[in-house]
C-alpha cells in the first residue's frame, strides 16, 4: 500500500502538486472529500477520476487534503507532505475562487464578504492551519519553490520520501501538468472554470492596500517571518 497525503490550506497549489506526484509515481490522484456518491460537480469528468471504477481513496494514490493533523479522514500509515504558500497570495487566490468560481458554479448562492474582512479572516485561518502542521514531522514543501523550479523541487521531495524516479519521468509529469493543460482538463469538469487562475507568486502586491498589508501582518506576520516570506515585522 502506497499513500501520500498532500496537506494544504486551500489554494496553496495542492491540485497541481498532487497531479505532478501522481503522474511521476504512476499513482491514482484523489481528493480526501470525494467518495462514491459524490455529486457536487461532474466528478466523473475530472482528470483525476476519468475512467475510475470508484471515487473512493484507493490503496495506491496521492491524496489532496485540507484537513489538520490527526484527522480521522487521513488513512493510517500514509506519508504526509505539508504544502505551504505565502498566505497573502492564498488570500487573493481564495477570494477570487469563492467570489467567481463558487458563485458561478452554484456552490455558493452569493459571496459578499468585504475584502478587508476577508484578509483578516483568512490570515487567521491560514496561520492556525500552518502552525499546526509545522508542529508535525510532515515534509515541508513551499509552493514558490515548486513554481520556480518544479523539476528540482519534485525530485527533492521524492528523494525525501525514499522514492527514486528517473529525471525524464519527472520532466514528462511536469509537461503533462502545465497550467494550460490542467486548465483545459478542468474545463470539462466545471461549467465556469477559473479553478486554475494565475498561479503566480507575489500577486498579492497587486491587490493589497497598505491597510490590507498591515492587517495581515498584525494577524500572521510572525508566520510569514518563520517561513521566510518576510525578514522582519516591519516588512509591511
């Protein structure tokens, strides 16, 4: 049995990373919340589930999860990776995801949370989630490193999992999961597909006002510093 869990706070790049790992290792790709009977969207058209006999967690798979450590949903004996992303970019990505994707696909009836409030709320949730996982022995992977150098980051991650994969297989997995290909595959799943938005690093600068920056720092600046996203408390 070979199961790998990628634990992430939502919108930290989990779908992409699970796709990369799954293809590099020739393992099924699964979402921790999807199981037989799931009907929130056309899951049978989702690239992870096309042709699958069952939607349940399989014996050999890579699993995307937003669960915290110790969750009963996590299969025992799984290897765990904690994927982390700059919380400010998470705020922006998650805000547009909920405002546009969730509303236009009928997941939400409406979304009218002021951005100022959203920044504070997500900063608090992100901080708590990240800190809980940092207290475990889960292997830490930064989204920004994966974005800047996917081949090296993927190879290093696999090495730490004691899994040897040839360089050309890793490169093939990266090509198969480019942003354009992933977006195209998800177009078949969602009527309105912005699930894969920009996926870049540092987009928060284009959306945060001075007061937004200050508010995020007051809530979660210590975690930004701990993770190396900022060097001191005055970087706001």
